[in-house]
């Protein structure tokens, strides 16, 4: 169709689509979804070939967050039965990270619940970064600690952090309906602080919270203006015990259209499929690899993900390859501009690496559940609550992590 030909041409030139074109992608029918994937896949292959970057989450501090983000199982007032624990010791975090790195992850994402870090918390995380980097030469480390105060981004950079994640999550117009304890502007400020400190900024969205197509386009265009180096796309996992527990609004086809729209708006940046892919894409996950060039391996923050071995098999079976530690994620024009992992050239929303939790500062709804046993077939459009499982292994437990 003419729309897709136009979008492919623009994507190959790194040219921004119009808002109307982005909305039109979301409005395409299920009958056209393979055409949409094929078109956006051409743009993905132009800038990232068939490489898939693997990222691994370590939840440094889980639960008891004072913020009221409606999607998050760690939020104030949450009754979700998640793991709750205070800061992991550096050696504990390094041990947890080792599992993901051994399976091919090249970036470790260190996440902690809370509004934002104290200066003492920054010192703790600095020690953890050192422990991980001392044991794993060349590993990338991204921190996701919530809202940053002045000078904290610089201290994290000095400690060896490569990136910082803080997601916008939804449009500015609807942000107040999702969270009241901080503002959309607070989030923008933190992403800008990360940029200014020379960290690779990572910022994305959560789809499926009842937002409109216009909201989705608004937040993705806002991300492009912010120019993060990585754009994680999370699909809401409605966790029991949170205000959005009944919001089951996504189908696999809808998820694919959202990823395609993000790829067309952010053609030459790292687009990461973050939380929720197992729950909402399900058996169509391999198609999403034609749109995104990055995923999380194994479990998420407070919920379980697909088995790490299954992730690796899916990548290979779909004809993709795991990106090696020696390979640069971003295209050369972005990796070299601004002297870092993400460039600001061309107005792209940027990508580099880590996508981060997908919620706030360690929001638990970031993950999805493992397929440990066959589930009964569900009717079309039926909520797949059977695919949501609280994480009971890995960081904060005595059990081996899933990686």
C-alpha cells in the first residue's frame, strides 16, 4: 500500500513520518499486519541487520515504593504478592548479573524501586557497577533508579555507568491519570539530566493502559524529540493488586502495529521489546524481532519471563543472531556522533542499549510470565491471566535466576 511504501522510504532516509502517517499504521487492519511487519522490517534491517541485542535485568531493591504509578506492582498501596527486599550487596548483584551475561546479554540493567536515589544510594550503586565491571570486561551497565537530583547522573557516569533508563510511559496529556505523585515534566527532566551527563539515555513507553492511538503517537513523538539512545516498548501486564489489573486491551496484532509505528518514527535507534511480550505477543513473538532489535533475556523485575533458553532458540529459529559484545549496537552515524553510544544527529529518538524496567523506578509490571506448563487454549480476546506469574527466583531469593 502507498502508506507503507512512503514510510519505508522515509525510514531508509531517517526522515520523520507525519503524525497522520503514524496514526494510520495503528489503524491498519489485522489482515494487513504481515504487510506492516514486512515494511517496518526493511527499515530495521537497514540499520541493524539481523542482530538482536540481549539485555538482563537485576532488581536491586524490590517493592515498597512511595510512588503511586497505577501500572506498577511495587507502587504505594499495591497488594500484589511480589518479592520485597532492600538493597542487594554488590557481590549479590554481580552474581545475579553473571547468569544473564553467560547467556549472551551484553548489557546489565540495574533497577531499584523508589521515587529516586539518595546520595547514599548512588554510592551503593557505584559499588555494584564496579563489582560487575571488575568481573566482566566490556559489559555495559545501565541504571534505573527513578528521578535524579542535580549531580547524580554525573556521579553515576564517573562510577562507570554507561546508560540511564527513565521511561515517559504515556502521553503528557494522560500522565496525570496514571500517576499523581510526580509529573511528566519530572520524567523529562531526568532523561535530560542523563543526556547532559554524557550517559546514554534510555526512555520508552507502556502500551495497553487504556490509552488512545493519539496518546501512543504523542509519547513516541515526544521520545523522538528527547532523543534517547534506546526506546523500550513495554506492554502492560495487568497484575492483580494494582489499579490496572483489569486492563486487558492488547492483541498480538495490536502489539505488532505499535512496534512498527515506533520503528517508523525512530528508524535508526535501538527499539527494545521490554515487559509483556510473552503475555501479549505470545506465539507471535518471532514476528516482533523483525521490528525491534533488542529484548530482555529471562525474567523481569517482579514477574517471570520466558525461559532464557527459549529466548535464544526463538532468535535462532527466526533467522536472527545474538549481537556480540564486540559489535556496536547503533549505526555508525549515531554511534560516532556526540562521541558516545547514542547520537543526537538526525533528530532520531535514539537507541543504544538498555531499555530498562519499563515502568517507573523499577516498576514491577515490567515483566511477563513463563510458559512452564501448557496452558489451555484461550478464546479470541480472552484475558490471558494464566500467563502472569510473580517472580520467585533470582535476585532477592536463594534460587537460581532464569537466564
